[in-house]
C-alpha cells in the first residue's frame, strides 16, 4: 500500500516510509567502501591511502547535490502541503536543471585544482599521482553524483521512496560488480576502482531523469519552468545546513589527514580511511531516517497539522534512541572484524585501526540526534538554525578538538575528537530544540 505524506504515521508506518531512504543511504555509502576494500587488498596500502587523502577534496564539489536535495525537498513538500502542485513541479524542474548546469561547471573547477590540492594535503611521489588519477576519473561523473544525491530526496517527496531505493541499490550492485571485474579480475587497480564508481553514479542519475521526464504516478514531473530566484534562494537557505555540514566534513577530514600524517604517517591515513568508510555506513542510518522524515515534517508544517507534526517528531526521537544504542553496540563488537576486511594483511595497521574505531564508535550514541535536529529545522524551512547546528557540529567543534586533544593524548586524541564534538553539538541542538518548540509546535 502506498504511503502518502498526508497519512497518520504510527511507529510502523514511519519505519516503513523511512526504510527505503535508510537502505538508500547505506547503499550509497557502499560506493566508497567497496572501492576501499578492493584497492586496499588488490592494489596495496599506498593507493588506498591516496584515495582517502583526496576523497575529502572530491566530496567538496558534490555538496551542491546535498544542498539542492534537502533544501529543495523542504520547499517542495511545504508547497505541496499548501496545495499548489503546479508550483511544486516548477520548483522541482528548476532545481534539477540547476544541478546539471552547476555540475558541469564544478567538474571543470575540481579537475583543474586536483594536483595543487593533493600537494597541499601532503601527497608526494606515487601517492600524488594516484590522487590525481583517481580524482580525474571520478570527477568526470560529478554531475551524475550531484543529481543522484538530489534525486534521493526528491523521490521521497514525490511519494516514491522505493524508486529511490531501487535506483541506489542498482547503482550500488553495479559498483560492486564492476569493482570485482576491473580491480580483482582485470587488475586495473586504482583506475578500475575509479571507473567502477563513475559508471555506477551515472547509472544512478540516468534512471530518475528518465522516470521524471515521462508521465508517471508520482507527485512530481520534470517539465518547463522559469527562472525563480526567490525559490533558488530559499532552497539555498534551507539547504545551507547540509551544504555546511558536508563542506565542513570535507575540510575537517583534510585536517585529520594532516594531523595523522604528522603523528602516524601513511598508516594513520589508511586507518582513518577505514574508520571513515565504516562510519559512512553506520551514520547512513541516521541520515537516511532524517531524509525520510523531512518531507513528512515539511508537509505537516505547511498544512499546519500540529498534532501529526508532534507525533512524528516524538516517534522519531524514540526510534533514534534505539538506533543509537544498537549501532554503538554493533560498532564495538565488529570493530576488529570490519577493520580486518580492509587491512587484515598488516597486523600493526589492523591494531591501530581497531583501537581508533572502538573509540570513534562512541560518537554513534550522539550523532543521530544532531543529524535529525539539523534536518528538522531544514524541514521547517528554518535554514539558519539548521546551518548553525551543522556548522558548530562539523566544523567548529571538530577543528578545536582535533587541534587540542592530540597535544594531550596523541593518536587517541584524534580518535576522541569526533566524540567530543558530537557531545558539544548535542547540547546546542537540545537548546534550539527547546527554544523553538512553541514556534513550530513539534512538542
């Protein structure tokens, strides 16, 4: 049975509606994870470290998709809640075309800056060449990457979360199969991993473009539109938190890598890469749940259905609490087995990675509430508060922690940095959550 944004959401219905977006984000995270596994085991530690070193730079340019997807979803779902379907479709079409044009421009800029960025991040010799090679191939599919992330949110707003899930699963399976073929069979190494990722991202963008360009049973369809600067600015404002969050994560990852090179050398970069790969899968649950609930919150806010809005928010907090406990426990128990998949061939690197991951896992107790808090204010079309939460959480706190804590605790201080940052961010999120409860009536 199709679940609509206007429905009453019980725990079961809320989980059913958000499950596709959770699965979607998990499969999206698999792209980099699969690349890492194959490159580390079949190409070696240096190419693996190269991917981890340059990846934050590459992700900076994909943040347009996050901003347009989340910010546009908030605006489109609220417009649908107000009953103006024609306007909602115009906004949807405009934002899709903006992603295409913006993606082409950002592709040129990102490739031009690849080598200088890699050198600035500390790459030398073969690692430098590996960074540039991998980066050029992956960035040629940047427009597709941006579209794929934007459509992940748009599909949910269109009441077609299964389309988004199917699109992502198909692209993820394609990535896995091509990695196995290119890297393990053909032995193309880093180049093979990059090609596998690029092809899978293109597939993930083409499917929704074709679907929404044709007559369909969803709430949205691509069509003609006019330049609407007001909607673009509102989208940018609404999505500024996600933009800031992803930009900050990339910048902080670069800082982590610089600190790790100084403290632990190439092994530190490799260990951090493993932790980030596994971390992406775990927090994908929180991100996917927040993406799934955002259109519901935005719709009920636009329709002024306060009772349903309160119910969805309260149920979401309970679900997030359960998720947090389960994922922290899973992270502690699986730290060594998961690390072994990547670097089991090197005992010293495995020990370093396992210890780092067991410390990092403690952040799962906190980060889900911060991610949801930021998403909540985005869905309520309050991009400023959402951006403040994301900015403090992903940039200010983590930069301060990763610069200060290693002075006292060395390598462990780097791993504890994210836990400290999430704790401070949770206090800020709680403050805003209580402060604005009467304005938005979610409690």
